[in-house]
């Protein structure tokens, strides 16, 4: 025999009721959390790229071509002070130093690992040992036989790099006691100031 019963809809519900005032959890919360590290890395990479682009476009560094013999001869051997960073873009320290360099010092950017017209790279041409970390910055001045290589400590900040460049680019006084020294430091250079003193010794 059939029996009838009157049941309310709430009495047969199997879903647990939520406490009053509770808010529904937004969908995709777990997916958003899993994607947050990737989004953070993407944002950091974009910020670094933006800074690099700003530094490159605002820098006064002249882009030097390894195949331009005339321009490189002017930089390497003219005796005029040049601060050159090796690479394809200037470092933040190099950019910061540009505004504090001595008057008349020019700045350039050169791929020192590319072959020169001679077939050697700039590093090989001057027999240099680049630092293992930090930027490789060269200072050409006073028609020296090879450029000065900025140490790691000098290339950490723009202030340190500017101070190092100002100190190293200063002309030096050399006592020429032989004809060979006189030719090397005077007759074979673009500029030479000679002071003569009695008794074969330079004046004090």
C-alpha cells in the first residue's frame, strides 16, 4: 500500500548551508595565485628593459664601429681622453659617470669582442684581461701605448668611475734620460711639453 508524506524542500536538501553573511569565493583564485610568480617575473623583466632602453637612449656615448679604422685611430692614438665601455649598451654606472667626467673627455661604446680591421679584437690588440664581473671600461688618454682598464671597484658606481677617470687621465711628468725615452714620450706624440733644467736635471 502506498503512503503519502508531505516533505518540505529544505528537509531533503543535501547541500550544507553557508553561515549568514559569508561571501562566495571568487572563481579562479587558485589559478591567479599560481600565475602570480610568472606575472611578477614578467613585470620585473619589463622594468629592467625599460631602464636599459632609457639609459641607452639618454647616454651621450658615441657608438664606435669595430670596422671604422679612422674613428678608432682617433680614439686609440690621438691622445685625447676617451672613456669607452665594451659591449652593446652602457651600464648604469657608466651612464651616471658621464655628467661628472673632466671637461673634454668623450665617451664611447665599442664591441671589444668584435674583430678590428687587423683581424684582432680590441681585447687582443691591447692584450687586456677584462674583469670577471662588472662592466669593462677602458680609458684612452695621453697617447699611451695601451688603455687603462677600470678595476672592479672603480666601475661600481658613477661617482667612483668618474673619480678614477679624472685621476688616470691626468698627464704625467716623465724624466727623459735617453734618446729612446725622448722619442717615445715626446717626438712620437701629438703633444709634448719639455722643461729643460741646468745640470741635466729637471727643475723642481
